[in-house]
C-alpha cells in the first residue's frame, strides 16, 4: 500500500520550538515540543525533530517554518547594528520616522539624491559620498538599509546605492521599494531599517533548520511563513526578513482556525515574549500594511492585522516608578526554567533568601545569541564576560560583589542583546499557584518570596507577608489576566479599522472597566441597578493557542464573559498553521497624471510617459503581471494564478467632468509550493 506523503511544520519561538507532522488530509499524526536554545538554535530544533517518529521522515515532501524571533526582536528593542542610507531625506523625515530610537546616530546617513512625486530626479546621487559612507560603516554593521525619497516612484537611486554596496562589501542590503509601495517616506525608511536589523536573526534560523534537515536526511523544500500567512522560499526570506514579522502569529491564526473550526473568532496566541491577537471573520483575518502594530512600531508590511503586546509567560515582572508593578515587554529566563536546566540554581536562591534584599536578587545571566559584528565591537572586558557566560549562568549578586568590571561587561552584553537575565515571571507565578508544573516548583516559590521581599524592602511596594509566595503570585497572575483582557478589547476596537491606534488605546481603559463589571458575575462585580451593561464579543469566541494559553486565558475570558475555546493541539498551532499556507505574492504599479494629458507609469525600471490613459493602464497591467509572476517564481511557487485589480482615484470637475488623478494596479499571484526538487 502506497504511504501518504507528509508535511513537517516547525515553529521557533522565544521559549519553545514546536514540530508537527501533517498528512495529506491535514490531520496531525505527531507533535513535539522542545526548549528553544537561542544561543545555538540547532540544539532545540534537533531536540524537537528527534521527538517525532524518525521512520516518517522519508515521506516528508514539504517543510514549512514560522517564527516569532523577528517579532520578539522588534518588541524587545533588540537587533543587529545596521547602516541606514537615505538619499534625498531631510531632518524632518528622519525625526518623524523614529529611526534614531533604534539606530545609532552615526549609522544613519542622509545623502544628496532622491526624486520628486512624478519620479523625476530632484538631485543627483553623489556616488563618491555614497562610497565614502559605505567604507566608513561596512565593518561596523551587519547589513545596510537604503530608502530614497520617492523611491517608490523611481527606485533608480536605491538600486544604484545597492550596487555600490555590493561592489565594496558583502553585507546584505535591502531597498525600500522592494518592501513597500506607499508614499509614506518616514515609515518606509523605518520598515527598511527594521528589515536590515532582522537579516541576521532570520539567516541564523534558516541555516540552523537546514543543517538539522540535512542531518536527518530530509530532502524537501524549506519554506517560511510570511506575516500575511503565505509561504515563501528561504532565499526570498533572507532578502526580505521584515516580511517574517508576525510570521508566528500569522501561522497561529491559520492553525487556530483549522484546529477550532471557528469561522468568527478572536484568535489569541500567547508565547513566552508576546501575546498576539487577531480578529477572524468568515474564516479570514483582515490584512493590511497599516495594521501591523509591534510594540511602538508600525512597519509598512502586509500582514495579518494583529495587536502584538510585549506580554508572555517569560515577561519580566519588575518595579516601575510611575506605574508600580510592570509586566513586560522585556523577556527574561523564568527562575523555574533556570533551575530545571541548572538544578544548582535552587541552592543559590535559598542563599539569596537568607541574605539581605537587593536589586540583583533573582538575577542570573546567560548567553543569548552570538553576533559577529557585535562581538567584534566588544571591549576586552565584554569578551571576558562572554567567555565566563559560556560555562554556566552567572549569579549577579556574587559577581557584582567580587568583580564589578565583569558585572559591567555582562550588563553591556545584555544591552546588546547577546546575554539575557533571569527574573520572576508569570510562568513562575503560575507554578506557585499550581497552574503549571512542567519546570521547577521549588525555584518558582523561592523566586516569588525573593521578589516579594525585594518589592517591599527595596522599592516600598506591596504588603505581602514574609514566607507567603502565593499572594504575590496571585497578584501577578491577576495583573496578567487584566492586561490580556484589555488587549482583547483593544483588538476589537481595531476591527474594520474603526478607530486609530491612539483613539483605541484611550477608549480601551474605559470600556474595560465597564465590560469587567458586566462580564464575570462569578466575581460578584455586577452591581444591581447599574446603568451600563456591556457585552464584549457576543458572537466571537476567543480561541486561545500557545503554550501558556490554558493557564492564563480562562481567567481573562471569565472577566470578559466570553466563550473560550482551547482546541486540541493548541500548544503547536503555529507549527500546524505553517504547513497550511500557499505562495502569495503581490506587485503594485502606480499610474499618475501630473499634467493634463500626461500619464506616467511608475515601475521598477523608472517612470514611463504616455499621452493616452488606456495605453498607460495597459502598460501598467502588463508590468504588474510580469513582476508578480517573477516574484511568485522566485518565492517558490510551482505555478501561479494571477488576478489583477485596480483602484482608481478621480475627482469631479464641474467643467471637465471626472478628472483622473491616480490609479494603483495590484497583481496578485497565488500558487502551491514547488515540490519538484524533492530528492534531488
């Protein structure tokens, strides 16, 4: 009997790496979960695959990969150093972009050049200045980002800068016109900079997965999930990693819908670092380039319209001078996990609890990830600290007392994203409360006691009794539940673009209080005679997936009075959703009329002028279709069906009638992954 072929889905998150085997009928036949080893990704990936039936590997015809590593790096403010070159930009555009919040000032360079809105050159590109800039930066950065003023109307300056970078060094380079078609220059510059920062993250992940696939003799195409839920091959993913922003959440939306069977739902995916929420109507999540909200950033990429907040099972619970207790967005290693990996941690925590309270309590440092450029910039002291972290976790309480220079070196490595601290987390609190049991309970209790004492004696916060680990853990658990509930409400306010981000944020607090009063009657909060009774998501259940979902979402759903669905295999929904996608690519060409009777087609090879509108539109259609077929082929589609749509912008004139201003022609190509290379 001929055996069915299988698909392998892999999801690499901040805490866990998941793997699933799915048959031709989209039934899950095996699942596996292993800890993500961020400092050496191959270890966690190998552990996950080795927990699957090895005899099935010869039947695998497709491997699909999703990840939250790129999303996490944005939310946590981490990323490799990049050089940002901006021909034609001025101080105002740079200030509006927010680039200086994520890029060192001397790595961002405004250059002569750029075009105007019609695509005509506004100022010549100073190639000598460009070469000087590249030589100055190329040994200090991991990648380059290039965005030229009105580059979407004429990309020739971006293309030329890319060519000059390739002549002088081997650093990866991304251009703004490759990623976004909108005219918002500041956001386009931010998008291309974020893309460049993610190149090393995605490159490292792809190399690690391919290494393990080769090791296991799995000879199948490797594809990645984009933020819109579609698939692309790894070559495209490494060039445009910003498209992988929300890769994990997009896969979870697809997986959650398939696992739950829900057509209308609020999909919530909680991981170690973030909680990602999307609204699905009639089985489809809304897409949009303006709907990607990652912490404080909104890059111009097409993705599932998601609210992504820096709250997960591994979020740091810490003191904030303005708000008191704050949870997230920084991820730390839960003490219960640290002791699970290094049992000697328990003895260290017992010693800390017997000693005097201090700011470094509960703090151990570990290696997180290696970056060649960052390592080259490390001082001698930082290199010594890096070597020390290779042996075992370093207890900051002790190292601070005995070698303050090394302690400062570790702190600098942590700020660079090369090291990570431990801390008290929601996962630890859940262990104390008996809601989780997969790591070390003893360490979780000690961490809770140490944290509560630290809050009381160092920061003057909380009135928890000495020796009571449950009450402070309950406080943390309820705060997490409240934050999740508010995020669900905010996601609802963003549905159908009803409100902008600022308005939704302001309204969330007010509505949350009213919904909480009307929702969970078991808490006794519903007051008789209340004038307001609000029902949240009456026709939309919450489908919660991700490893911590079963721990935290029942309480949040009860607060809101909504139906909660925790589907079977919810913990591996991302990996399952990864193998369900198709290759989808889009290309957009714009036609404008800057002067009456002059129509300009803005394509990848510069503007083309026409005297007849229909001729211009026909040229734009052909250009968009050719471009999208090329994109689909390069992205890994076997064949593609192309659909062309047009968005016309006319204004009515009393004398001349309807006056054409602009048309945007969008070609969309859809196809299944090319499996022809199997076994080659």
